[in-house]
């Protein structure tokens, strides 16, 4: 059996009935996105268990944060950290690290918390920042208050702008000075 077939077999039993998009992503898109270099998906599992079971996962990628047109120079400067303009033009986009997906397998819901999965995710991002640089982490979520509270616990702020009814809400987090690694 090929590595891809083994991976497909393992992820085929991932269940997330709370959010079918999380389940569908890992089952239908994660391997393809990996092959295309669009994102990296990291599996969370218990190293001490006798059997390999996927407890959860997270997916990260490089993305562009589109800055809302109504943002002032001061707000843009806060996001960029250096300037609100480039070559005399207002900055409209900034590079960012995207948390594309984060999910927990409900078959093993008592084996890991969402907080622990998020800690693993942020540690992976911090490791990447040490090698590549970067300043912003972004994510999008459904308009569900407990998700807002969850992400805010990890230092994320809602990107203030007008959202359409069917649009996901964007959150961002700026790396703190003590989290930035200078090479």
C-alpha cells in the first residue's frame, strides 16, 4: 500500500459532525492541497497509544490579508509594523500565515482539547516564522460567538469591517516581539 493510500485510509475515519466542512477538507482536499503545495496539514495523534488514531488536525498556508479600504493609515501601520504606504501608495495587502482548518476528531474527543490542537498549530507557525519571517497570522470562521471567544483566548482580534451575511469573519494576530525570532 502506498503512503498516500495509507494516509487516505487513516483520514477516512475522521468525524466532525459539528462542522462538516472540517471533515470534508481532511477527507477530500488535504492530500491534494499537500501535493500542490497550497497548504500543509498536520495530524495530531497520541504517540503513546498502541494504535495510530488521528485525534485532530490543523492546516496552515501562506495567504494575503486584504486590508479593508476604510482602514486609516494608523490601522494599516499597526498591521504592517513599518509603514502604511509603499512607494507612496497605501498598502492594500499584507502577507500572512493562514490557519486554514483546525479540527478535532469526535471519535476521540476526550483524548485532546481544542486548546491543545491550537497550541500545536501556533507552535508550528512560530517554528516557521523563525525560518521564514512573517508578522501576521490570520484565520476565518463562521459567525459563531464561542469560536470568537476561542480565538480571542489565543490573542486573535476580529478584523473590523462590514461582513456580508454569508461571509466568514476574519481574525488576525500580530506576532508579539518576544515571539519574533531574528536570524
